[in-house]
C-alpha cells in the first residue's frame, strides 16, 4: 500500500504492550516479593499460546524502569552456584498505583467509527462498493476467528489462557454480527 | 464439475415454492462440490435458503431443477425407496432440536439407525457403545434424553448420525439451541470428527461453528454470494487480536 510509506511508522513493536505489562508486574508483586523469572512465568501461564508475544528482555527493562520511578525496589540476593539474582518488592507508591489500576474502568476501544465512515465515504464518493468492502473485512475477521477458535479448542479444559482466547472469539463474533448488519444496510441502499 | 473427486456434488440446484406472482425461489441455482474429508459451512441470515439447501443435499426434499450426486450416484430422479435407503446408509443428519426419541435411552437412540439399516442387534449395540465413548458420554448410556443437558443431547444426536459410518454428515444449526459452554462441547466434537476425516456440511448462523470449517460459503436470497477458505492466520495476528501488541 503506497500511501502507507509516506506516513511515519509507528514505534517499532516490542512484543508486549508496555503500558499493560507495567501495571501487571506491579500487581503481581503486591502479593509477595518475587524474582523476574517468577513474574515472567506467571504471565506466560496466563497467556498460554500467546506467551510468544512476551519478550523476555521487556520484563526486565520494565522492572528497572519501575525501580527508577520509585514504584518498586530491587535487592540482590546471593546464590551459591550462579550470579546474584534480584528480588523485586513493591514500594508504598507502587501499591497506590496498583490500587488505582484495579479500580480503573477504562476499556479497550472497539473501533466501529473508522470502518463505518470508510463505508459512508466510499459510497458517497462512488469510490468502491461498500458491500465489497464489508465482504473483504468479513473474510479477514473469519480467518481470525477460525484461528482464535482453533487455539482456544487446543487448550485443556479449565485453562486460564482459554479464557483470554474466548474473549478474542466473542469479540470477533460481535464484530462479524455488526458487519452482517452493515451488509444488509448497504445492500438495500444499492436497491433504492 | 469435479464429480470424480467429490463425495457430494450439486449442480444448478433450485427449489421453488408457489406459482406465478407468489413464486419463491428458496434455493436459486446453487452449485457445490464437497471433497472427501472436507468440512464446509454455509452461513447466511435466517430465510436465506440454507436449511432448504441442506434438505436438498440430504435427499429430504427434491429439487425443482438441477442435479445432485452422492459418490457418483444421481439422487434427483431416484425413486423414494432407494433414496430412503441411501439416506439411512450413506448420510448422517444433525438437527438444531436434536430430534432424539424421548422414550429411548442415549444408547438406544444411537443404535436405532443401525438397526433400521438391518445391522444385527449385537453389532448395533457394540457400535453404539463405541460412538457413545467417542462423544465422551459412556457414563450416560442408560439416561433418557430428558435427563441430559442440551450439549449432551446434541452429542448423542451426533453419535446417532455416525451410526452407519455415513459418507457425509449434514448438520442444520447444530448449536442453535445451545449456550456458550455446550456450543464449545459441540465445537470440540466437530473438530475431532473433522480431524478423523469425516466429511461435514454444516448450515449455521453461528460464526463460531462456521469458523471450524475448511471452507465457508455465504448465502443470501437463495444464492451463494461468497466463499472463504479458513486456513492460515499467523501467531502475530492472534496476539494483536488479543490486544497484546500494537
């Protein structure tokens, strides 16, 4: 897509979204002081087949940033047969941040407005058939749904990661129902 | 035409009801070839003709026009007795409302098609036990349908559909009466059947069951309007959909 090339690239993807991992690490430390690898193992379990997105270095980089921000402290613990390891502990400021995060009700945004306006604009300018745009989008989401579903069904019963995948499946399902409504509207608009 | 490699092949199928101004084309010039072991989902809004199409494919209704072949045998002109025999031996049906016999136990429901097809009682019983085991309900053999959950009833119905080792299983909204957990049970089971090489044609408006198919066909106003192959997708796509990247 040539028009993309002229736009500034977004920040390079570093695997896991920084904003989320920061709060999660703090929250995990609220129970007890932990090593970095323990935190990482907890996250990996919760993410199941999606844990590949969890960049190992990212956890440690984030922990050191949180330390600089005064939200946690790190202390070295000597080990007999290998290099010292750090144990991380939450500070009172860190605990406040965790409380605020747990009470925060902001929600990841579904984004129907852009797609909706794309259809309106395409129809108004006579650029493209909105129904065709809807059908292409539908195929794309269905491939995603198929993939998420396969991953969900491959998880053992009562797996916590399956719950995350169920969230992906249900959201895509809702999006697909909306696309069906879009197809109905723009189909009948053509006949008028 | 790909009749050589298709287990089920429909060409130019049409089903009309009524006459003159009241003429309704429920199925309008539909062609479909299903390869052995393939799983096909047909989706569309209610009233688009997908259930009628499934009934045509299963020989439960006769087309107004077009041809239909099951492993090369032409069905559209076959006399009713031959068609009934073919339905019993070569096709398995799964319905939204399960259609189990309320007075019979789970095991008896499953063995019924084999008995009707002329199997020896002992062989039918043995096969029914195998199937009950396959759908994970071996401990529910003696239960009446009324004592089973919706998901369990549908699993019994699926086992029954498999009683005569059908060439094709045809399912009409198999998750239509089920809640999310029971839907997952049925999805798992269809996944297993598919992995075992069972040819499946599912008609549904449930995107979840549609997404388990190899091929998804969209139907609108009696016609096929789109086809999607559902293989592929990347791990990166999945993490993005989960909100882990971006």
